[in-house]
């Protein structure tokens, strides 16, 4: 079959190549992939450190070709969306039934493919904040995949949501769902005047996380899910200590899924919200998977906001 593989000899480092796929294991559902989405973290690793010959990829949408005898598997021919730890950027994948969910007729392949890692990360992170109705929520990195889903989900939960963006031209990407307002500033310090916050979702790390830890209300929660600015953080611990009961929590999606609920349940919820018009995936780029190298570079360089979706084409 064809798959996107890491090719160190290629200028773009990613290319569609013929590969030998593995056989399905008992209980795995076989899916013919129609669309994939790219996440900045996996793309950065593919462009810098993933060994040649590897097929990367987390998110996929497609059509069930075989059920593998898995109890509760969707029927053959059903449209599904799912995620894998690695290897989803291929014409065909095998996935456990707990990692896929049926796609409603009114949801497109592109919308479905944009969901798994970004949507589930936002969902699991927000759940750590408890009941958000009437609470003040701050989302950093709000124009990214996780950020845009988080802003919409928090707003749907009844929160007053503040979205932080670095540049004024990014405002329209999050303005509609930001029930508290859009905060524009090169650093997160611009958000201090609107705090303190009951819940902060940080996907940036570095100075943003440093500032976030001093903007929490008593008993507030900060969940960090990314380090796009940097992994090292320094902050005023005396301010954090005086914020009685404040907590900082890290989230690794795979670990949180294993400890809480199957990915299939979260995906089914997100798909229902799209079907009802509550959740609207922001897709900044759609292209053929043959253009993966160029699209990956644009994603890493933040040439567009929202998700990048690639359609699997035979030509």
C-alpha cells in the first residue's frame, strides 16, 4: 500500500511511498483511510528526529473494510474516525474498536479527521476543571488545534472564555466563541488584567505557563498540554503558594484515556456536537496527501491557523 514515510534524503523529509503493511491482529478493525490531519507536535518530530522509513501519524478518518471479529465494531462500509499511537498516515490502518467511532452522515471526512488528538486533548483537559458553568476560563495558544476546540467546548459548558492570541489578525479565528473576550498581546501578561481565572488551559509552555501560574483564582486549576514556546518554566512561587488550593496538572492524552474513558466515547461526543452545530472544527488547510511536505512546513511555521487536513488520493 501507499503511505507517508519519513525520507531523510528528501528535501521536505516527508513523501508518499510504497510500503509493506502489517496484517491485522485479532479484534482490530481495518479501515481504508480517506483523510488524515496533521498535528504540530508529530510533524515537528517527523521533520527532525523520526527515523527514515517510519510512517508517522495519529489522526485518521475512513471506511471500515473488515471488523476482525471485534465485539461492538462498526459494520463494514461504515464511516469512522480514530487515532493510533503511530502509523495513521497510510491508505489502510488497523485499529482497536475502542479507538474509533462512527461518523454521522452530516459530518464530513475533513471535520472528522480534525478531531482525534486535538479535540480529545481539549476535552480531557477541560474535564480536569470540573463544572465550568459561570467560571472564568483562559485558553492560551487559542488559534491552534487544541486551543480552538477548547474555546468552543468551554463556551458550550457555560464558561466565560478568554482566548489569548499574539497578533490582531488572529482575532477572527476565535472571536465568535470567546464569550469573555479575545486578548491580544505578544505575551500572556496581556491577560492579567482580566483575571484571576478559575481554569487555564495552556498549550504553549515557557513564559506563558509561567504567567498562567500567577493568574489563578483560589482553588483554580491550570492544565498544561504543550511546550511549543519552551519546556523550561520559571515562576513566582510565592504568588502560586498564596493562591490557596491552586493546582497545576500535566496531560498526556494516551495516559489520560487509559485512566479515564475510551477514545471512542470522547470521539462520539465530539461528533455529536459537530452534528448539532455546537462545535465547528477550524480547518485552515486542505490538500492532497501528496503535498504533505509543503503543508507540514507551513503548519510548523504557523502559516495558517486551525487544522491541516490531507485527503488520501490515488493519483
